C-alpha cells in the first residue's frame, strides 16, 4: 500500500501498492501482478476463494484474478493496467491492513472497470474508522472502458483495514467491478499563499497520480471538506471532476489542474474566509487541456451572489487565459464554485468526456485599481451580442 508524502518532503513515508515501483513494499501487490502460490490460474478456472489467494490481500466471497485478454462469453474483460486485476463478485471483498498516522487524512486511488452488471458501484471503507462511501461506476468517462478514482479518509487509529467491496447482487454471481492499481497517499494541507484566501488554489496537493496514468483521476462527489482527496475543495454534484497532471495534459500553472466534466453535473467548490461588506476579486486560469476536447469550452464561475460564464477562445500564443470577477462579501465565509457550461467530448473519441481546464484560483481583497473590468475582449463580445440581438 502506498503512502506518498507529497511535495513537502523527499519521500518520508512511501508505501505504493505497485510491486514494480521503486519505493514500494515488495509484497503488498497493489497492481495484483505478484503471482499467488503456484502461479496464476488459467483463464478457464480463474475463480478463486479463501483468505490467502492474492498476495498481500485477504479476500471474502467470489474473488477472481482476471488476466488481459480473458473472455466472459463474448465480452473481453478490461484490465486497467498491466496484465492482471481482481474482479469482485456478488458481495465479495478484498481487504488489506495498513499502518497509518492517527488523525491524518489519506487519499486512496484505484482503477475500476465495469463488467456485466447493470448497476455497478464499489463500496470503499476503512475500519475501524467510520469512513465509507459508495463510488458509482455506472458512468464511464472514457472510451477505454475504465477510469481511476480517488477517495479520502481520516485515520481514527494507527492500525486500520482498507476494504473494497462489491455490494451488488446479480443473477450471475461473477458479475462485478474489476479493480486494479490501488494506492494510498498521506495528504498535507498546504499553507494559504500570502494575499490569497483560497486553499490549494493551484491544485498541486491531491491524490496519488501514477506517471503512466494518462486519463487522470476522477474525484467523485464528496461533501466533507475535511476528508476530501483534494484539500480545500469539495465536489458537490452527482458527477466527478478530473484531476490531471502536466505529463499528459496541458496545465496552465505548475504540475496539476482540474478538468471540469459533465456540465453543471460536475461542480467543484470551496468556502473561503472573507470579511462582510469587503470587496474581493476572484481570478483563475482556464484553457484547453490538449486532449482534443471539442469546442466551445466555457466555465461558469460563482463568488458569493455573483455568477458569470467565461468562454475560452484559442490563442496562438497560449493554451490558457486568466479570467475573473469582482464581488462583495456578505458573510465571513463565501462560496466560490466552478462548472463547465457545456457537455464536451473529445473530437476523435465521442464517448470520452472532457472539458475546460481550471487552475491557479485566487481570491484577494480588491482595491479600485485592481478590480477586473470588462476588458477589450469582453467589451467586443458584448457588442457582438447586442448587434445579433
């Protein structure tokens, strides 16, 4: 199991659930590529039972080690990474014991693919803590047939057990989600930059991202700002947003950013500290992520009782632009939020969801000279609108 410390330290506690990773514990088997005793079973009789069949894990119920190219009827099973993964049948689960720091928040990353069940979800929990959540796998965000997800928990004890369970009951007991590439990262809450009340506005602190993870990490609904896998932020809608890196996407600033998906069904927000009746400016970077996302791209931004949509227009000199709006705080905490105005898909993969990139979010006390005005582009835009009307 991986415990990556992030950017503040070199790697003080790193337990990655991938056997071939340089700092991984050799026998925890997060990618399920470590052979069981006697080797992997053939694809014809791959269903295994009992508590010791998967190295590093305990299992309960119909737990199947599946292989790349394996078929179920006419369907070829999808393996998110490598050549092996685990499929959970009806009410089946896999568990692993973890040594963690009491009181700290951890993000769990995993990849999942659907199989033959109609309504698939995965229950992720940590015991003896009260952390538990059902991650919806019904919506597949890419045409690859699988997605990676992030979930967070706060450790109530030093010794805990991670549980991944399929709660479904299908007529075919082997139907259920395929799980792969599980990792856990200790989260650190970054300091707020001077003059900016937004926490983690650059999105540099977040869940574990594998360097070969070209699809990003989905952050599903999470209404608890204390245990979110993205410190400071919550996803308050029924669809996910995507956490991406600069190795595979065009990122406006730094190494990480958020891609907004699924229109107003994918909302990311934060409550920031403000002074009532004081004027503030909300600014952010938006742009094209380089994943062939079909235009138009636009972001709806909220700051207190103010809301405005911003359209991204390609610029030959840059793949992103700065935008913002002014607002007057009404209370000591003000909600800022963002979602994609449109439902976008990739131009060459119409079933793969995408959207505008969001990065470098800032909120600061506005003076008369620092307020964001309409600007040349904005003025021209509204002139065109008036003419058309």
